[in-house]
């Protein structure tokens, strides 16, 4: 069971944003040893991750947009029904007109309640969604910072000095990349 849980943890980590980002850098580092080009690839991967996160919210954003629209449609239908129930020509006395006006105001009240409920429900869905989206954006920003601060600084172009980044020969870096890629 513990081996199963460990395998599950490894799979979960392999699906993480930071793992995908590092894997992409290591993959391209073998083919493109230039730090500037790796930085461009890193920025491209950051954009892909951001777009992936944004598209994950497409359906919920449509739902949030649709809730008030459905409420307004209910309001229009309620107003239409309320107004159509008022027939001034059929009203012969004040009592009939009062009864019809009571039906109209009741229908209008129901129509506006529909809008109010839909707007409140929309807010109840929108706030947690916005908080979750902000949290995911914060994670992506932390991954960007980590890659720029800790990973990119440790890359060294062949023939560069140790002051540019952590020292190491290109052959040794390639050997270490190959060792790491067996885990990817």
C-alpha cells in the first residue's frame, strides 16, 4: 500500500506545473544550451500554463454570466405576464380593477424577486471562483519566480565563467540531464 501511495504522489508531482516547467527546461537544455533561448522557452511555457489555467475557468465564467441573464429573462416574462393580466376594458368596477392591479403588482414583485435571486446567486458563485483563480495565478507566479531565481541562474553557457552561474562543464551537465530524465 505504501508503494502505491508513493507512486500516486510521484504521479501527482509529475502532473504539477513546476515539474512540467523543469522537465521542459531540461529537455530543451540538451538541444539548446544558450541561456537566452532557454529563458524564451521558459517564458513561453509560463504563457502556456497561464492560458491553460484561464481556459479551465471558461465554463464557470459562462455559468456566472448566464445566471443574471436567466434572472432578467424571468423578470421580462414576469412583467409580461403581470401586464397582460390587466384588462382595463373587461374591468367594470373599481373592485375588479383593484383585483387586477393586485395581480399585476404580485406578478411584478415575483419578476423582480427573480432578478434579485439570480444576482445574489451569481455573486455567491463569482466570489469563490475569483478567489480560486487568484490563488492559481499566485501559484503560477511563484513557479515563474522559482524558475527565474533558482533554476535559470544555475544554468551556464558552455565556455562561460563561474560568475555567470553555477560552474559545470557542458558534458557533465548533459550527463546529469540524462540521469534526471530517467525519472521524467
